[in-house]
């Protein structure tokens, strides 16, 4: 198995960018928009993204589903909480699901949103029907260091925040745009995601990243009995401009290892697409989800 230096680079652009969406409910942990009628479907975006990342998905599925689209606090234009906490966001989502009797909903999460879906399902085995995870893993830190544990990961959210808080706005925006171009092919979507990122609270972004880096769900996902579809991204030509020896097969191997303990999982990869699969491989994305939900 090749060493995944690729993911050291991945950490750099994740740290410099934001891939989820938070916003306020009654506990000030998120905002939620409900669209459509039918069986419930919950949609959680990635770090620093608005729930608008699901607009095309909602346009398609709101004909048959009641879509609950979340944006977590501190991301895009949603006000940050005084003490950013992904754990508190998870608890608030749990309360929302129970209060609204959504335990049998389907759930779909992108990136950090996919991590949140796994976290919720592993702690609440009776929640959800089908689970769709879009380019996310149960333990991010293991991609950079296979021997990583929550105790030895040297990621400090407060320290990282202090570093990026001092970055001039123009420099920060240029870095975000550069990063997003490695995650999205279409420049129109790059600019849209860039605005979400620039609107996001930098402290919340870094604290959320710390939680992801220090929360290992690889054993916990064994609690999940649901059917789970994991859609992974791999743009081999783009990766090989930085790491010539990294292949699509290497990426698939890493995903397979991380999801070993998940009983009922399908791992699917498009021929070529970047992190925002809903933008980069739209037809394939919907085709795989349609087949899974049926």
C-alpha cells in the first residue's frame, strides 16, 4: 500500500478552506429549511458550506421527499455560537430529529456532513432509514497518519484559529479560491462556495476541524445496521500533478479500510470527480442515489 502523502496536502487545503454548514435553531446550533412533501430526508452540508450546496439535490428529491436542509451555526451567514462545538451541534440535531419524529428519515451528508451522519447513526441505532455519505470518512486523521489516535493528533483548533485570524482578507480569499479549485471543477460553483467560506466564522471552522481530527468513529460505526451508500471522489489527474504515484486504487483502498466495521455499506466512485460530487459528477451522483433509495 502506498503511503498517503496526498492527504497531508488534503489537510492543508481543508485547514485553509471550509467544507460544512452550520446555523441556529432553538439551541442556536443550526438553521433548517423544509422543502417538499413525502418521506423525510435530512441534508447536512460540509465544513463552511451553506445548505444551498444541496439546491440541485433538493430540486430533484423534494418532489417525493420532505427535505430538511441544515446550515450549522457559524457557517455562511448563520451566526456563530459563543462557544463553537460540533458535539453540541450533533446533540441539537438529535433533539430536532426526536422532537419532529424524524427517526425513520433518510439522511445525506457531504464531507463534514457525512461525518455527522455517521456520528448520529452510530449513537442512535434506531435513527434513519437509508444513509448517504458523500466523500467523508469516519476518521479524518488516519488519512494523514495511519497510527493516529484522538490522543496523539497534534491539531489545536484555537492555535489554528489564531493563525488564520491574522490573515489579511484578500490573502485569505485567494487561498480559499485556490483550495476550492482543487475541490470543484466548475468555476461558477467555485465562486459560490468561496462566498460561503468567506462568510463563515473562522474560529468555528477550526474548532469543527479539531473535532473531526480527534473523533474516531471507525469502531463506533459497527453499531449502524442501516444500509449506507458511501460516494467517494477521486480526480486522479489532479492528484497526480502533486503526487505522481497516487492512484484511484489507493483512494479506494483507504476508504475500504476505514469502513471495514460498517456492516451494510456500498462504496462507489465515479470515473473522475472532485470533492463536491454533486457538482462534479451530477448525473452519476443522482443515478447512484436513485438506485440506492429504491
